[in-house]
C-alpha cells in the first residue's frame, strides 16, 4: 500500500477558535471541511511543507517555532495510506485570506463535530478538544 504524508495545521485564534477550510470542487473529497495543509514536495521537511502550504492556501506567514506538534492521523484510504501529523499554530503574520476560493470557518474545537470532515481528519478533533476545550 502506498504511503502518503500530508501535514496539517490547527490555526488557533485569540478566542481559542480553530480554522477549517472547505475542500474546493474538482478535488477529491470536495465539500468536506479539513484542517489546512497538504503534501510534502520531494525532499521537503514537514514543517517547511506546512509553512509553504499555509502561505499558498491562506496567504499567511508562519515561523517554524510557532508550529507545535499535537497529534498524528493514520488512515487507510482505498488508494493510499495517509499519515498526517497535526501541528497547532497560534501565531502568524498577515491576515487569513483563502487564495484558492475555499470557504473557511473559525469554530470552537467542540463544534468541529458538526462539520463533515475527511475520515482522516475526524480523529484529530478529540485531542484538540482536550487542548482547547
Ligand atoms: O489536499 P490534497 O488533495 O493534496 O491531499 C491529498 C489527499 O490527502 C486528499 O485526497 C485526501 O484524501 C487526504 N487529506 C485528508 N485530510 C486533509 C488533507 C488531505 O484526508 N486535511
């Protein structure tokens, strides 16, 4: 089974709310709400990939020390097995501005269960509730 490494972030604002983004039409799992992030380029380190993706997708600048690893998703999709570390990030530069037309929401961790998420993302909710309430 092919392994796919994807890195994701829980951006947390001053009110302890978490950002989720809706996967755009035309992508796999379109319409589902996910933690922003993406695949590593060849040779790229996970934190560098996440910093790049957050800049490309949301227009913000994150510094590596502001990324704190929280938990790790492991989910077998039909075509690949996804491994996905989740980092918590409370500090960034710039304003969140979705660059690819994605809808975004800021939500309490305990309200994340109200959103349809990819099966790999759903198990990440409980550790976020433990952290953020
Ligand atoms: O975002 P991208 O399409 O590059 O991600 C590759 C695959 O990883 C998706 O098709 C999806 O199956 C999975 N994924 C996920 N949860 C995320 C991001 C990606 O399950 N937050």
